[in-house]
C-alpha cells in the first residue's frame, strides 16, 4: 500500500528503478502507455525483432519521439531517455539495467532471454506465462541460484489470483479453490485464428484497430491460456489441479462459493484446495449474469461455527450452507497494471507470484485429427490446444508440454482430442528450453 510513495521518493532522489523490456507487442504496449507517466521508473531500453514496430507502438500510446530516440543504451541511461533496438543480449548485459521484463509471448525464446538475464545478475518479470507454465519451477530455481528475483507479471490473472490466495491464507483462512473466469463452450476448443473474432466479443475491425493478434487471443478462447494460467497459479500457490483437466463449471461472481466447493458439499471440485475456471456461459451459450469472465477469485472456508457466525453477522455472501465464501476482482487490466510488479521487485525485493512447486502441467492436445508429418503451431493455432494435467501424471506419461509444441513435426498420426507425447514428435533437443524442461522433470 506504499509503492506509489516509494516510487516518488526514488524519483526525488534521482534514483529511479532502471528497466529493460524484450518484446513490444500488445502487453508491452499497454505497459508503455503507463510507464511513460511514472517518474520513479526509467525504461532504458526496448528490444524487439522489429524496432520499427516497437517505435510505432510507442507513438500509438503518446510517447514523444525524442523520448525514445537514444542511439544507444549508454546514451539512454545517461540522459534518461529510451533506446529501441533488436539486440536483446546487449539489453540484458547492460550494467545500468536492474530488471528485465520478458514480454515476447514466445515461450522457447523467452527461456533464453530469462536465463540470459539471470546470467548478468538481472531480476526478471516474466510476462510470457506460456514459458512459466512448462518451466516456471525451473526458472525460479535458476533465479535462486543466481541470487536474483524471478516474478510473474502483475496484471495477468495468475499474479492477481496469487494475491487473493495470499490474502486469504494470511488472514488464516483455508483456501478451497482459486482461479479465473473465462468465456467457455466445449466447441471453442476447435477455434482457430480465423474464427476467434466470431466468438470473442469484439469485431474484426475493432481487433485490427487495437492491433490484436488473432493467434494470441485464440489461445484464450480455445482453452489453452486458461490451462496455462491455471498451471501457473497451481505452481505458485501449491494448489492442486483437476485430474482430467479444467471442468469450467458455470457461474457468475456471486455463485463462486456454491460452484467452487467440493462435490461432497454440492459443488464441482474433486476435493478442497484446487485451481479451476468459472465459465461465463451456460452450456447452451446463454450469458451468466454478473460474470467473472475477465476477473479472478478465491474461495475460502469458514471451518468453525465461530467463523460461520462471523460471516452471517457481517452479511458476508456465502454458499447455501454458510460454510464457504469468496473474494473476487471482476476485471484485470493486463499490461496497464505491470508497474506494480516493477515496483514490488525494484523497491521491496518481492515477486508478484513465483512458482514454488511443480503441481500443474499443460499438455499439447490434438485440436483435430493430425497426420504424421504435420507441423505443430503451438497455443492458439490450428493444430493443438492445451490441457491442464497433474504434473506427475503428465511427466510419467511423457506428454509434450504445450510450450514446446512450436514448429515441431509429428512422427505419428494423432487422433482429435488425444495428448501428444515427446515420442510422437521430432524435436530439437539442443535448445535451452528443452534441456531446462527435462532438468525440471527430474526434480519431481
């Protein structure tokens, strides 16, 4: 509750938090729109495969050209401006930068960027949750070895959910379930980048105006991103994941205490202490009133008569038994909220969520019948979607994590709806991402 004042003091002292960012797509652009107004944070450099696109996005969110016109990182650090280029290695190595934000959305490349930053003693805020889903626990271990901080990105739903879980536990409550909302129908699993705007809720024109990436947004609609983010939540909080994947029980924000309780108590969970996702649509497609589609939530338990009496006395909304209650945020603001992570890491030395175990994994699941020789195109594409599974079961079965299902060739045909295994694909075993994943598998 004191971050803004602390940022102000750093600005007064002429000692802002000094950061660099890799990737200037939609999330990064949202962050750029805010960080330009915060005196206590100095964005020294932006590295992007297309510096021209990065500059265009900075202009889109009202950056003055002179503010990002530095011809080098040295000049930017010296003058308080920002350098835009394509050399991420130079960015993570620059001595003036304290924190690196990985914002590419490319999970295999993100692993290289993150470990490279660790190697130069930089803290990392990882926006690319796809990388965290299949290697987060390993990245957290490597950060610890390097003596730096590795953090989830505040503004994304995993970090916001972790905050609610931490609130409940710090208050002494037992957490029954936690997660996010989503617009879900089973047939959305088949969605592709060509069909996403038919179901998402914005027109194609609005999507183009906002420079929205259809493949990225389709990764939400087809269930991949809910699985990815639920895995990240489970691994950061120690909550368990459903044996057969997310069930997407239907309900709005005020229904959470009823639907997100164990089946034995009338809810939809296998047991207490799990991640799940609430659907904002009934199975016939009818919108749920007062939905939690864009939000996050935690359900907690009043396990004693005294706690349940307190709920009643203070008019707390509970399930129909009076035993379970919930707290939620109906919205998340994505990259607009990322300065909270920068401030938390830079001022307090605290991550806004970090993997502490390997409970959840996201397997690549065939989106249709796939033939031998086809090339998998990763989350949000035409070939695979993500299925949340308990990590031990996923590793034991040899499932290919969704984060590695990019540009790999199938050796065997896979039926629609079936998990893909490492043995089913030709994969480059020399990549850092592959090696790190295999190393992490040996930890469980």
